[in-house]
C-alpha cells in the first residue's frame, strides 16, 4: 500500500478504507504500508510541493495513517504485521542464489 501522502492519486480516506477492507478480509499478512516521500525531489519547486502534497513526508504514516486505521478497528497486531513482520519477511535474504 504505497504512496500514502499523495492524495491526488487516491484521497487519504479512500486509501485508508482500502487498507481497512483488505485487513477485514484477512490480507494484513500480504500488505506493507509505505510512502514514497523523499529527502530531495526536484520535480516541483519546494513551496509548490508543500502546497500540493502537504502529507507527503516521513511522519505521515505514524502521525496520520496509523491513528486513522486504529479508529476504524485495525489492531496493533495487524499494524505490526504490515510495518514490521511483512517487510522483514520480504527483505530477508534467501539462502538459494
């Protein structure tokens, strides 16, 4: 579930509701919550970026997304699964190369 903070592609509430519905259907073990905020981007002037994508920053998931998910019934375990367990499993190197 990438691109949190870029609300022009999919509004915040719709993106949160999508995650909630997928969790209700038992898919938390198949999702990772992420954004593609970056330290430097030269696509837009800095002032324009702040005006057009004010939630596109490194704290958005923890400050905004997680409280919204919890308010809709997502458990701490589901959040841990999406933020810790799944990335660990996905990024763990395999022995067979």
